C-alpha cells in the first residue's frame, strides 16, 4: 500500500520555524522525486518545493525561496521541509506528494498556522 504521512505542523509565531516530515512507504522511495504543496482556505493548492530522487536538485516557489529548504533521507524513506522566517501568509495545510505508476500520491496533510 502506497502511503505518505506528514507530521510536524503546528502553531508558530511570525518569524519562527517548523520542520515538516513526510514518511513514505509502499514504493521505491529512492527512485521518486518528492514535492511539497500547500493549500490555504479558499485558495488553490500550490507547489511549494520539489526535490529530486537523489536530493541533488531542488526547486522552490518564489514565495518561499531563501526561507524554506527541502531535504530527504533515502535510508529513512523520509522527506523534510525546513521552514524558517515564517509569515502569516504561510498558513496552510501542507501536503507531501509524489508520482507512482502514473498516479499522484498524496498524504493527509499537516496544518501550519503562523500567528501571533
């Protein structure tokens, strides 16, 4: 069973940091690029970051460049999103994603709320 499970969300003050984790199972994790998306209430889901299967290539949305860093540990089948200098506009549900056998795989999401 292909599964992605996110964790690490929570409530943080503006300027604070959080690290999200996404644990993968049921597929060959080391062969797949992984992405992080987010969706705020009333808005479309947007791509935040993508990391290649080896971690050698990373891409970020302009809105998070310089503040967010994606990484992965293929020995643990886990991908991470380090989020620094958080802003209220980063408030959203964050989802982990990959493609496996021509289908999108999504986790259940983890909520990030940035508020004072």
